[in-house]
C-alpha cells in the first residue's frame, strides 16, 4: 500500500510539473533575471507589469469564451486596432491641426467609448452569425473577418498614424486613484464581471455545456446559436475596450495597433488552463496566463534580447502551450 501511495504521489507530481511547465519555467527565469539585475524586483517594474497586463487581460477574457466553446477568434488583434483608431478619431482635440473628423464637435470620453463599443459589437455579431448559422468553422470565419477589419481600418485612417488626443482621453491611461492606475481598476472590474458571468449565470453554464458537447447541449435545450452570437459579441466589446485603453496608453493609434494580439491572447488563455478542446477554462487562469506571458517579455527585455528573438520565444511558448493542452486532453480520453 505504501509503495502504491508513493507511485500515486510521484505520478501526481509528474502531472503537475508537465501541466504547469511553462509557468514554472517563467518563474525560474524571472528569479534568475531578478538575481542577475539590480532593478527587476522593484515597485516601478511591478507597476509597469500590471499596467501592461491590464489591456491584454481584457482582450484575453474576450478570447477565452470563444476557446471554451471550441472556437477561436483570429480577428481579435485587428479589432483591437480598429477600436483604437476609432477612439483616436473620435477623441482628438478639436484644435489639433491634423484632426481627421474636422466637423465633429467635442464629445465626452464616455460617449466616444460607447460609440466604439457599439460599432465593434457589430463585428462580433457578424462573427457569431457566420459561425452559428452558416456553420463556418471559427478559424476560417474569424480569419476572413480579420482581413475585412484590417481593410476597413486602412481605409478610414488612410494608413496614417493618429494622435493629438484630448487630455481627458489620455488621462484614462495615465490617471490613478491613490496609487492604483485606472487601467488596473478597469481590468479588475472586467475580471470580476467575467468571473461572475462564467460561474454564476445561465450564459456561463450554456457556454461550458457547448464546449463540452454541443450536440448534447442542443438536446438539453440550450439555444446554441444565440449563445454563440452573445459570446462573440461580448468578445468584440472587450476587444473594443482593450483597444480604447491601448490607444490612450500609447498616445496614438495606427493600422499596426493590435498586430499579433490575438496570438498572445490565445497563448495566454492556453497557458492559463483554457482548453482549445472546449469546456474548460477560468478567469483566474486567464489572468495567470497573461501574467506569465508579460513576465516572459519583461525578462527578455531585461536580458537585452533582440526583439526579433522575443517573437521567436513567444512563438515557442504558443506551440508548447497548445501541445501541453492537447496532451492533457488525450490523457483524459
């Protein structure tokens, strides 16, 4: 019995190490960088980390619902970019010489945000309808939407960078309550809302049911098309909010804004335990995944790694995360 218990303990440890390999490797890397450099474990660096995490966490929350239902959203990054450009166009200072919408009156920041959220929700509805009614695989549907959104963004901006924001919009990213930045507060509010939605509402139960077995969920009375459309609309609204915050944070926007963010979000979700095979995933897990990804990037920056190699490292993490997720799925079967 003792030998059997030891074998079970060894197996549990082995599974834990393999299932959390990326997280553990990044922790070891962070400790190594912290010991090697003088200013890694500082309040300033931690503050920069959580500020950088905040918009990306919001975006990853949007992608998580798509993944849980065995879908994906390759248009996420381009939707973020379009939202940032729309926010920039609406919230440029009225006296800015290169203002795009010259006839637009000075509108409040909240009104600008609402307009952007409503516009981007339409793209989410389009994605959801294509997937739910036309039965186009999410990969293909959102790949097409990705190209369309990028084309629209190029047309409305004329491929020119946008700047000259009004101070009240810039303050969205630079302001804080006491020592807590607005960006962190927004991310926390989104995280709490998404946790409640996933765990305490009928929508969340339907979402996990569809991810577990769509046919069984349909037989059980779940309105699968309506649920999928809501998931993709919510995802686009979160991308819009993330793009709105990124525009304010960067002080400008262009067609390049949001490039590759969909891959980062998918990788962060997968690292955080959201299974691409559907039916599994939590908001705290998404937060951990985003934290791991951002910590990896900061570590590489402190080590002076060329940005080109940073992309290679991120790509390897994405492949490894999906491989580990597939391994867990096959082990369960």
